[in-house]
């Protein structure tokens, strides 16, 4: 009986297969092709973006830009747009919920405007927005200096004062259940007038249970320092990296288009203690910021970031 049914069905099966091979069954064939194409075009979701890169476009359309960041395949973000208790014009919980809606995770928040008066509320808002890390992006409490004529960055308070303020912020941040990081530029790797290297001083005079570091790989290279030396000097304390490249003129460039050997650095991520990393490009020159972060995401993939 089974053989009889098969012999009856066989011609129909052959005809059906022939129709598919010749383009018949167009409805099913088109759907399958579309599904395959969609899968091929969907970027793998990984890595983070420092939203400072998109500060100008975010100002005009924060929700649309955040959705575009998610569509490019970034998995998490670092805020650099906290003002008057809001993140990009949204309350902490509104910002947290919108990120969840578009598929982004809040990981860290740069807060350069911390004062003694607003520290507690800033920490509370960073926590309410769902961030895990509060990042001190420059020497705090008015200690950061920028010379627009020479475009140089520096510290305008003595080392001990700066360190005391950083440690005070870190202690309060840790007490609130958040993690605190200090983010470098180039001057922290250069000896001051007394021959003291600020980054060395910060490492030696801070508590790793309260303060660790976000290593900006571009600025380390700009200073002529080697990240691997610092991984060996303070293993496990560089919890986050800012990943951006350097072009032939020494300018910021999309990841994978410049001279920084990220593969060499990435090979030592365990010693570093790196828990997350973020694409950042302070300025763009040959692309729009959105184009630059798209190139960087592809560069991350080629280098081997996950």
C-alpha cells in the first residue's frame, strides 16, 4: 500500500520540483530569497559607540540617531550628553527605556560637568538611566584646560588636588553601586614640570576597588606611550577602551583605516582587564560622523573585536 501511494505521488513530486527549478512556485521562492537577503544584510550586533562622536546630529534628532546606531549593529552606547538632569533631552528612565526599545544597552556615561553641588544627583541620574559606569572624562572640578590656538590639552591644578577630587567622585560612585573610570587624553602620559607622569600618579594613588581607567588608544598613541606598558604596570585596571585610529597626518580616523596596531593591543585584553570597548572619533574629516562609525564597525569586525 505504501509503495502504491508513492508511485502515484512520484510524478507529481517530480513536476513540483521541476517547477521550482524553473522559477515556478514564485511566491515561496521569492520569500525564501528575501529572507536570505535580509539575513545577509543584517549586521552582527556587537561593540559599543561613544555618542560624543555624534553629538551634533544627536542634538537635532536624538531618537532617530540612536535608532540608526542600533541599525548599524552597535550593541551598547556611552553617553556624553547629560545636562540639567537629562540625557539628550530625555529623563534618565525615558532614555533607558528608549535604548531598550531600539536594542541598545547603556554601558557608561561621560560626565564632565561634575561639581560638589551636583555630584549626588548626577550619580543618581546615571544609575537611573541604567548605566554601569560613570566616567570622569577630564580632570574634574575645573582642572581641565584647552588652548584653542595650539589645540593642546592640559591640567591647570596641582596633581594632588586633581587626584583628591577624582578619588572623592570615585568613592561616592562606588558607594552608590556604580563603577567609576577615569578617561585619559595625551597629557596624562607626559611628565609635568616636576617630572611626574599624571597617569602613573593616578594609578599609584587610587583604590582599584573604587577607581579604574578608560584607556583612549588614540590619545595614548598621540602621547608616544605604549598601552602594553600600562597593562603590565597596572594589570586589570583598564576596564574600557576608546577605539579610534590615527591617519597619516595624526588626525582622528575610522577604526582600521589608520596606523594604530589594534591587533597587537587586542591580544593583551586579558591583562588589560578590558570589559568593554567603544568606537569614538572626536572629529571627522573625510566622512560624516555616521559614515565614520559605519566604517569603524566594519573595521572592528576585521580586526577581531567581538
